[in-house]
């Protein structure tokens, strides 16, 4: 399909968030939406494994939730262990049935979710133009419009730009939008912990002798100044690399300081010493990441601050990033997009009628930024708790105590109350964002 020269809305980026924005705009009858992506094909890495209840509610409004649920595994508990001891705490998701049709965390690889969103776009006639990279935005001669400039020199004149092109988007820079960690880099309880929390690795692996873990649980194992997450992967996520029926696990763990920065795609030799308590494994996919958070200082802007040019909305990783603990990034982005769609569709309809006001878009941006800050704080708090030191500390230099033991003991007691478990499940599920 040839590239148009004008559009009411240009969605830049066809990751999960951009595709959700396109589906939402289609549902709200927004005419003339163009979706662009700089890559020839979609991402093939598994990245986001958890889809939460609030996101499934959102996807249900777009008529894609059933397909997503049918392709994933329902995870009904999160269990925290310490090495060699019975579980400290278990969070049960079924009680969330009071608030949602989806009282579980859905385990599904991001590339499978993206394929389902892609299929839904195709069925609705939403074409993704690839590979077309946006390299610049300029105010158009008509001040209500923006010119979107592609790497081949093609120009699309549009009323509104949706920046859903990931954390490295150039559009923030083009709109003079700042990007920083809202609370500074994570400072943990000791220099040693800080280093462990600053580098992490995530990998999809098979075990030569599978660990004795429940397949429908997210398992968090707390060890000395570190933590290991292990989830049994749904389906056959790597049909080309792993024989059908072989269990694949997603693992994520901190990297001890003495190992320095991990390689960008750590192999089995690197990961094995970190996983020795579970036995030999084979790495199928892996990545390292810094436990870094950042947020755009505005989710709504104009090109170069020029008064009168069309609006630019930032969503997904283009607006906020944080560590994968708690599995919030893609979830939050999908909900940003779904919440933007009716507001933007209404703006476009009003603009076509010559009565546009940007107030509702500004309100959307303020509300989503507030929510993103809450999620960043939640993830940082989770991270701090997981990497609490097991070294002995002293009150007044005299009375010894072990911070991790104290915290785990408090958690064990609190977890015996149903209200605490339900509150924990509710927080992770994002239902407060519905
Ligand atoms: C290891 C790991 C584990 C994770 N686990 C979870 C999890 O369990 N749960 C969760 O919710 N999140 C998780 N995340 C985060 C999640 O992967 C991201 O939040 C999600 O991919 C963001 O989607 P997006 O559509 O905003 O951006 P992206 O997925 O980055 O997509 C952006 C798209 O924009 C395109 N693009 C970029 N620049 C341009 C341009 N100039 N012009 C045109 N197109 C462009 C790219 O080609 C890409 O297709 C994880 C991330 C990592 C790295």
C-alpha cells in the first residue's frame, strides 16, 4: 500500500502500544489514521511476559482479550521463597474476581501478544506501513497541522502525532520534552546491594532437570542480597529452537557486583553460576537491563513549542520506562493508548468541525503521567524490598538485626491475612487504573 501524503492522525511505532492506539482509534471511528514503523517486521523477542487483569479488561473493550487469554497461561499465584525454606508469602489472584473477568496474571510472550494485536489490526483494515522511520517533525504551512518527515524524504501532513515509538524516540527531543528519573537512581540499603540491583539479566531457558515449581505460579526466590524470579512459560514459545512440549522458563535475577556489567545477551556459561541451585540449563533468549526508570516531563506537547501546531501525544515506553519487576511497562502503555483513543477521536472530530479544544488531551496527559509516576514508585519499592541486605546491621551500634529477616518475617505475618493478599494482587493487577 502506498504512503499517503495526509492523515488525521499519524501513529509512530507499531509495538504493542502503537497497535493498541490504532485499534482504539478505529473503535472510536476516528477517520484516516496512518500507522508507521521503522522496522521491516515486528519484534521477535519475548520481553513482556505478564499481562495483568486491568490490561485484559482494556483489551476486552477492543475485542482482543479472548484471543490473548486463549494463547497464554493463567498464573493464579505469586509465591515468595527464601533459599531452602517453605514459602514466605503467597498472593492469590482469584479473589480479584469481584472486580474483573480476568482474576489472574496472564503469562504470554510479548511477540505472541503483538501478533494478536497485529492480526486484529489487519482484520479491521488498519495497515502498518513498514519500514518507514520518522526522522523529523515540522510545523506545516497550515498551523493546525504538522509535517511528519520519513527517512526516504516522504512527508505526511497530519493533525495529530501519536509517539508510540519506544524509549529512544526522537520525538521527545523534537518537541523539547525532558526525560529523567523522577526520584533519582535507586539507592539501596548498602553499596553492595546497590550494585546488585543496578544490573540484572533476564532469560528464557530450559532446565536439564526442571525445578519443582508450580506451573501456574510466579516464583520469587530471595537469596543472599539477590532474588531470582522464575515463571513456567506458556505453550511452545520457541518452536524453532526448543522441541515441542519441553518446558521453557522465564528467569530474571540480579548480577553480583564482582561480575561487573553483564554482556548484552548473556549465554548459558554466564547464567549458569547464577542459577546453580536449580541445576544445568540451556539459554534460548536472554538480555541484560539496568534497573533504570525515566519519565517524559510532559505526555502532551507541540512540535518545537510552536503555538498553533498540531498536538503530539507520548505513550508507552516513549513516555515512561522502568525495570521489568512487577511486569508493568507494556501493561501501562496499552492502557495509556486505550485511554487516549476516545479523547483523540473526539478532538479530531471537533477539529474537523472547526471547534477543537485541547483541554481533554491535556487532562489525559496529566492523568497518565500521574499514573506512570505511581507505577515507577511501586516498581522501585518492589525492587528495594527484593534486594534487601541479609548482612547483619546494628541498632545504636549494639543490637544486631538482619533487615531481610525482619522484612520477610513481617511479610510472612501480613500474608496470613486475606485482605493483605487481595490488596497485593489488586496493586499488581493495575485494577486501580481501570
Ligand atoms: C527484558 C524485558 C522484560 C519485560 N517484561 C515486561 C513484563 O513482564 N510486562 C510488561 O508489561 N512489560 C515488560 N517489559 C516492557 C515492555 O517490553 C515494553 O514496555 C513494551 O515493549 C513497550 O511497548 P511500546 O509499543 O511502547 O514500545 P516498543 O515495544 O519499543 O515499540 C516501539 C516501536 O516503534 C518503532 N520505532 C522506533 N522508532 C521509530 C521511528 N523513528 N519511526 C517509526 N517507528 C519507530 C520500533 O520499530 C518499534 O516497533 C519488559 C521489557 C524488557 C526489556
